[in-house]
């Protein structure tokens, strides 16, 4: 909101600048999801967890929707820093090749089982990432206090920054704030 939203009345210049300089929780992260016809790694007695130090995607884990056979079977991976940030340049076939190359050392038949690929690179998302951030300031009042009738929620507004529990805490806080406003 610090760079793309207008408020009337406007937020203070100090608050806007503070928000501009606060890093988003996964600013230089990339997340990849690979879907498969079945959770074949279980048949191999493998958890689906793969660590690849120094790679674009450093950690993979099972992200299947369910233990049911008809649910999506998936491995998700996350990478950090400049290497991971370059993944936004990959189109569908190149992303598929990247995932096959990354997982083949652990799962030799990954290519024949792969049914879909997706990638999110936060540093390439102008709506959620601002480069050049100076500090992490999660939970600070300048991010979380309401402005007029606008209430701010998001993982950065909470002390539990960077995780779904922070986002849920922010939602709970905003609901309580709005309930208080509506009760007046």
C-alpha cells in the first residue's frame, strides 16, 4: 500500500516512508509446486523431503492435498536469494525442465510422473514486493494501526511475521477492530 494506494485523508509521510522501507516477509523467495499422477515417493518409502544446498530451490517437501488417491499429489519447494529470484524468467517448458533436473537425482522417474508445474517468485511481483528495503519491521504500529476507516492486515502487521499464523492473527485482529467500530 505504501507505493500504490491513495488515501483521503492521506497517511502521514513518515508512515508511508516507513512502510516503503519495510521488507515483505518473503521478498526474495521463490516457491515451486510440482504435481504428479500419484505420490510415488511414498511407494519408495521416501518422505518427499529433499535438501539441495546452494541450488535455486533449496528445500522440497510433500505438499499433497490428502492421503486419498484422487487428491492432488505434489511436491513443493522453496528457494531464497538471487538464484531463486531468476526462476520468474522460466516459461512452462523451461520450468518443467528445471523441476525435472532438480528432482531427478532423488527421484529418477520424476519426469514420467510429472503432470503440472507452477512457480511464484515474490521479487517479480510488483504488488507484493518492493526492492531496496532497509529493515524488517513486522508488528510495528505504523503497519498495523487503522487509518481512518482502513484497517491493515497481513503477516507483516503481526509479530508472528512470515507465516500463516501471522496472517491469521492479523485477520483476527482486524475482525475485532471492525466489530468494535460497528458496535459504536
